[in-house]
């Protein structure tokens, strides 16, 4: 049930064109409850991210939508970061996963060198 719930949220939120976000409504999924809805812009992003704000702004952050949903007893939080370009979105994503186990698994696209010691 949880997997279906999360996949449904992702598909419904990305069903718009280009970078238009279609907010999920309670009528879109029977039984869903919208617990909270927040929007952060460049000016107030520091409220949510704190010290990491400067990096997101440097990579071309525009807007952040955060919604919390509940279906039966499952809850999910959907965070949608609006960036200037696809390249800036990939840039901030790649900066957020440098310690991922899958890093550099399929080739040397990223020349990641672990620190000695």
C-alpha cells in the first residue's frame, strides 16, 4: 500500500508540463488527506534548509513545494524543488549524494577519490 501511495503522489505531482506543478487535491486520490502544504521561495528558503541554503541558491533554486499527505495510516512527504534548468537540478542532486554506495559504479564519469586514512 505504501509503495502505491508514494508512486501515485510522484506521478500526479509531475503530470504537468515543463515546470508547472499540479498540486494534488483530495479529490485526485480517494481517501487521501492533505495534512500540510508549504511553499518556500528564494527569500525564505533559509527557514527550511538552514545552512544549506547558499548551495541551493548557487545552483539555481527557484521554489520549493512541501506537502504532507496521509492515506489510511500511511503518511508521505513530497518535496518538489524547482530549479532554473535541468542541469542545475542534476548539479544539486549530485552534490547531495557524494557518499552514496552506488557512486561511480558504472564508470568513471565522476572522478571521486576517497580521502586517505
